């Protein structure tokens, strides 16, 4: 591998973040969310690293679940959006996957399926997100229909998803919780219906949302879901560090431009480093001039438009820069949240869009 662009994946940091999630709610089950290739970190490697620490994994679709099964991951895997067609239900049951039920059609398909064994069901409630889930007033009847089916294992989990848990002063999270609780009023008291409420933001900041199952995602990978400092989120450790190297250096006189469309022009005699990284490697094409980059551990500004395979960085203030010097695009020493904010996006997008051509290098 001669090209220097690579993603360094720190599995010890991953385990640290999982331990933090477990410790915040020690009497709950942690479903580690590994959809979208574990947020770009490599689903199989991530699942193997933390399988002993969590009782279940969450994915978006059957294909993601089967990838884990083919790699030997034995823990339950929940299809968070359910089965996209009735044929998937039997395959999910065969591979010991848990099935979300997010609408009446999925419920009916699960009840009507011919299965060799029952599956564990997660019944999703739309408490205000308005993407997936049954209405709160449908909870009692839907739960009863699933509970009466021989296709459904005991212990149906009732789940919802919060729209604004990352907004610490927004009361909408409590409103959603109240809607869910109102809809649950007619459920049998025994056995108690297990609940799953908290995503990363709710687990970190909303103690009343820590229920029987938590579903941490972005926090496992060391990125805070909050735009500001938070005492628990500040304990997270970045798992991915995107690195590359300086591959060219040049002196640019005053008034000369750098990069496509001549977007940036030198206001002083400038030393410009070309770095082997670009939007073909997942670096955001919309990153503006001034987006921070670490060169030899020191912050330097991006200058000029991001290319497919290269960026240019103003290193004038550094005393000495040579070809091959390491460059950190995000990770240790430079938060992916800061880079995402500069580029007008979110860390979730930067991490999950990491392409296959960037090798993942894992350290224990």
C-alpha cells in the first residue's frame, strides 16, 4: 500500500466507548449499532472487537446482518427497519435475527409467515419522529396481535426514536416520552413490557430515557452527538483517525491562486503543502478555506478547493515541513465534529461515507 491515505481504527478506544455506554446504564442491555459498515469503521472488525461486551447488535437491513453471520458473529442482530419484503422474514428467523415491526403491514406479514422457529420482535412506535412506527394509540392492539402469534418469541420490545435528544434544552424529548407512556397505558402489567428508548444522545444526556435496552451508535465511534461540550460525551475517545502525508511542497507568491476555480489566492508569500487525500477518500468536497488540518501535529488551514485525490494546506507558519510528513484530517488531536462543522455537515456523514479505497488499519 504505497498511497499514504488510510483510516487508523483504534479498537481500544472503541472498547472504552462501549464501556462508557454500558456504565451509564448498567442494568440495561446495550445494542451496539453497527449499520452502515459500523459508521465506516468496518462492521465485522468492530463486532468482533466488542462482541463480549454487548448482548446484541443493530443493523439497517438483512444484508448487513448476514455479513456479520458469515463472519461468525453469533450474538443476536436486530434489523432496525424490519423486513423489506415478506421473504426476508424466514431468512431472518433462520439466522437468529431479531425483527423490527415498524408498520401494520410488517406486523401482518410476520403473523402470516411460515417459520420454523419464532423470532424476537421489536415493535416501533412513532412518538413524534414521523418516519417509522405505529401510532401510540395502536400500541395495545399491535402488541396483543404479536403476542398471540406463534411466530413471535416472548419478550416483545417496545421501541421509539427521539428527534431532538441532541438538543439539550429542547423539551420535545420529554413530550415524545409522554406520548409513548400514554399509549402504553392499556398494556398488561405483568410481565412488564421491555422498552428501548435511548440513542447515543439520550443515553448520554437524558437519564429518564435509559430503559431496558439502549441503542448507542455514534458515541461508540468516539464522536459526540452534541454541538457543545457535555460532561459524559467529553469522555469519548475517537476511534477513527484519518491520516495521509505531504506529497509536494511549493512556494506561492502573493496574488497567485491555488486549486480549481482559483478560489484561494495568497495574501502573503506562502508555503503550500499538497496532501494525498480528497473527496475520493471521503474528505468533504465542500470544506472551505480555513478548515483545520494537522500537519506534524500542528493546526494549519486548508486552502483551495478539495480535489478528488488531493488537498492543499497552507504550512507557511511551520518552521520545517518535508515530503512524507504525517497529516491528520480528523481523529486524534482534531475532532471529526469540528471538520464536519466547517464543511457544513455532520460527523455521521463523514464517517459513514468513508470509501473502500481507504484501507482500515486496526490496532488492538
